[in-house]
């Protein structure tokens, strides 16, 4: 969940997040960069959605927190862990 100022486009915000996260991952785990083809961590695409006046921050935070729990329960023994 991300909140931004209206002067930043969604593309700019996503690009900043991807850049920061990749830099941190490569700094903490340099072996990851050597395992990637071309050294790129992220794909070019992304998904973004907005929240209107009917959603609260708590409701959204809970949705994000619960998201993917069923998937992880089904595939937890096959997931890679970075940290």
C-alpha cells in the first residue's frame, strides 16, 4: 500500500519503488544479481489501483496483509526466501 502526492504519476512511483527495492536487495544479497540474466530484478509491468472515499486505510491495510495467505499455505514449501 502506497500513498503519494498527486504530482507524481503512478509510473514514477512504481519506478522509484522498484529501483529502491532492487538496489537494497543487490546490496544485501550480491549473489542475487549474479544469478539474474542481464542483472534486471523486475519485469516491465505492474498493477496499480486507487481507493475512493469509501475505503479506509485500516480496511486496505488489512486487505494487503491478508492477500496471498491461501497461496502461501498451498505453496509454502516451494517458496524462496531472500531475507
